[in-house]
């Protein structure tokens, strides 16, 4: 697997900017990977996954990080290490970040470029003020349950908050840029009618739909869209689990057009909420121990709180290598 490289200045100039950049945004586990793979299979469109390292260190009021701090951030980033991007130290921050997408476009030999981002959506506007956004929406109950399976939360009630937060942030983004620059795509529609959904997405980008967008099985671990994978919570979750998720998500589910389950509401209260948060932290720790082992998890906790910088770096890089083996 190609590793990213630090370089000395290549040209001292900002690389060519393509314009018309489009970003796929949504909560994690909302179907962004499936849609991104399809977009990347378009003959004219290169689409980068996990591009959060472009905006994670940008402040909410638009201030860019010092470049030495950002170089170090990239060195420790698993997703950047896997990208193969080169760092031109002759560029300022926004030019450098734009150069990463230009490298993706040029490497793939395509005309247009985009990327997936799961958080800090409005910060993209500090670098790409004219960007457009494809917003993928998935039933939040499925998203919450998927987050638990990934080990990002220990129970559905805690996981449910992340979906709501992402959707609220996208609403704020749409308020800034206007609805004409945000296309809503329902994950369930992508599964049920991928050709029509992708045709609509391509029209938003300014491209014609290509059947190649569905030829994904030979080059990825993903299968063609199957409507049986939509709203799996209806057959795979218990009443208590869904009722707790809906306690958090009910208003946003209604705003997104999803029907309630009809289960009796369950509001945990202050004590119950505290217990669910503790239960989630314990569940996450148990998952991490299962993945990284007791020794590495303990070292990571000690290094993060008390350890020297070198120990923190070695621990993070070791965890990055393990995480790579679990990527789909």
C-alpha cells in the first residue's frame, strides 16, 4: 500500500484548481462509502474517501492551523498515510489541501474531483467557497445500530446522538450556502433504484449517468445495491433498543420523513442517561481491547495522559496499522 510522502517544495506555486468541487457529506455509517465508490467509478469523476484531515484542524471561525502543526497531524493520520498524497511545503494551508484533491484527480486521469467528509462540513467553505454538497441520508435507527457494531458507541442510545448532530450540522450548512447547493440523497432510494438515484446525483454534479458506476464488485468488497439492506432495524432490533434510539432521534426522524416505530416511548431520565453513557464507555473499551489487545490499550491510555510525545506517537502508529487490517 502506497504511503504518503513529505516533500520539499515542488514548485512553490499553488497547483491548478479544478473548481466545481463536490463533497459527499453525512453521518458516518449512512452509506457514504457505497455512494463514494459508485461516484469514483464514473469515467470522469475521481472521488476521495475520508477527507476529514483537510478540515479537522481548521477552527470554526475559519482560522487555519500553523503548517508545522498540520504536517505533524498528517504524519500521525492513518487516512492520510494511506492516501499516497505528497506534501508540498512551498504551499500555504488552503493551497496545500487543494493540492491533495488535485493529486487525486490527476492520478486517476479524470476531469472532476470530490471527496467524502463526515464532520465539520461548513469548514470546507473556507477552502472551497463555491463547493456543492451531496447529503446522504439514512434512517438514523440503522445508523445508530451500525455505529454500535463498529465499536464507536456501546449502546444505541448514545450512538443515536451522533446522527442527530450530523444532520443538524448539515441543516446549518444548507442555511449558509442555500438549498440549491445541497442535494439530498436517501440511502434507501439508492438501494431500491440505484440508476435513477445516480442519474439525479450526476445531474447535480453536471455529468451524464454512466452504467460503470454500478460495476463496483470487481474492485471493492461492496456488492451492488440491494433494497433488502434498507431499514434493517425493523427485523433485527428489539423494542427497547429502538425506543431508546427514538427518544433521541424522534424529531429529526420526522424532519427527514421517516415513520416512527410505534413502540412505547422510553425516556431514560437523568439516572438512566448517566448509566447509558457509562455503559457506552465500557462497551467501547471492551471493543478496543478486543481489537488492539489489553497491552496496547493500556499503553495508549497512559501515553495520552502522562506519556512522552514519542510514546504517544509509537502507540498511535501501532494502532493505525491494526486498524488498516479491519478496513472494508
